[in-house]
C-alpha cells in the first residue's frame, strides 16, 4: 500500500482541516522521473517528504497524524498505536485516508470516525464510531485531478455494527488486508529524537559503520548464554567488550549511534518498501549525512520498491536539496497548527527555497521580531 493523501477534521491541536498529499502535485518533467516513484500512468510519489517549521510549530504533531494513519491502514488497534495521543480528547475525529493498493491495482478511500472516552482506570481510550471504504480500479483514472474523486461510488465495505468479532478500535482494513495480503513496513523513530540507544542487536552493515566513523574497525553482536555481548574495535586499539547497548555511548558519538539506527532501518525500508518517520532529522547529524539519507530515497535505482521518508527539520538549507516544491510542507502554529504544501505558496521551483523561508516571505517561518527584541533586551539587562 502507498499513502496518497490524508485529511482529518476534529483534531484538537489543528487550527483547520488537516490535508496533505504525497503524490506529485506539480508537472513531472522527464529529468525529474529519476527522483520520484512511479505508481501508474502519470501518477508519481514523492519519496522524501520534509516538514519544516520553527520551534513549537507542530512538526511532531503532523508526523503523529501520519503515523496514526499508517497504523490504521495496518489494522493496528488504535489504543496500541504510539501516536494515538494526537487525537487528544476529541469527541469526533474524522480521518480520510486515500491509498493505492499495489496488489489489487486500486485506489482506495477509507473514512474512519473516532471518539474518545476517559475513565479513571484506563485514562483516555479510543473507539471507532463508523467506517467506510471505497475503491476503484487505477485504470478508471483518466486525469490526475480525478485520482481521488469517488463521487457517485458506493462503499465496498462499511462498519455495520454486526462485526462482534472485531475490536471497537480496529479498522475494517483488517478484512481488506487479509484479502489483498498487504501490510506496510512502518519504522517510527520519534522516540529516538533525543535518545540514542541501539534498539536491536543485529550486526550493523559494515558500510554504514565506515561511513559514519571510519576509525571503527568492527562492531559485532554475539549471543552468549542468552545474553548479548557487544565487541567494538577501533583501528590500532584493543577490542572493547560490553554487555549493554547503552555503553556504546561511552565510546561512540551521538551522531554515530543515531546514524547506525537510522541508516540500518532505512536500508530495510529501501529494500522492502514502506515508511520511515524521523523527527528533527538534523539532531546529532551534520548536513552531509542528512542529505545523503534524503538522496538515497530520491534515487530511483536504489529505491526500487518505493520506500518513503517522512522527516521534520528546523534547517531551511535542507530545502535546497529539492528540485521540486511539492515534497516540502510548511508547518506553522498561530493559535493552532496548520500545514501547507510549499507548491501552493511558491509557484516557481527555481527560487532558492531557503532564502524564501528565512526571509519571512512564506510568513510564520521566522521567530517573531517582537519576541526577538524582548529576548535581546532581557539578555542585555541581565545582572553580571
């Protein structure tokens, strides 16, 4: 399955209707096809999608909506999805998720209405009030404009209340996925934004290690008496033996550890297809490492199965790595979060994106001048 679009109403943190598309909105020239993933006909996916905004603009919240939608499509119980807190105490949140079923060659539209309930014992829990699923064959699509048009079509599946066997927080997608035999690989790295501890004990590809730190000769994981032994060796140094991944932080930089996590898991997504979600991608990384990751996903020879990268960032310089504007989303928080595709604001691709962002031309993308001046005055007035 491939995500095409998500809309959401009723999310407490968002100022207006949440609406983001992941397929190419702008015209696709011949020389740009190598950086996009072809679905069918003239429909292409953006394989590296960046969400940029200043501090506290809501970037993490946007990523949580995406992760929630992916979890619903994977028929995970909503109450088990890590990003479910984005629903807050909403009494009626309506998610419309549009996706492409690769096995069935169909475009599908899932509408899921969710409500919350709070109890002393369980806190806030969620259940699905109603659900409908529409589908149509890809061959029915004649123009990009009609791609997600389901007017006049009856649902092919809906939640009738007769599914006694179905938990009230599990989507009817469970039936769809059983028939289509589809399931997405989703890697959620939000928990590793500021915490760097290897979550796995498999050997990391040597190429990843060398790229991140050429002074490392080897890093191996062995299981001895049901315990993991870690062997780290730097060139020209004696081997270091550890029994806990957290000890690696005593010998490796935070960037190296985060890189091992990110690139190893990204390699799986590139190989199998699927999604990887990284918050504040520049944390512990220099610009070259970040752009390397982005370029891997935008390389059609390397990314043959349509692996998709979603990331948030504060760094406008990363925007200049894109030849197109429709892979970039501007996130703002002005009495509520909004997210807008850059192609809707900046019509030309040849304008330097970082300059437009930093200059304030895009509005709401630079810290407020008044706040800046108040901070400056307070620092000047601070006692010595």
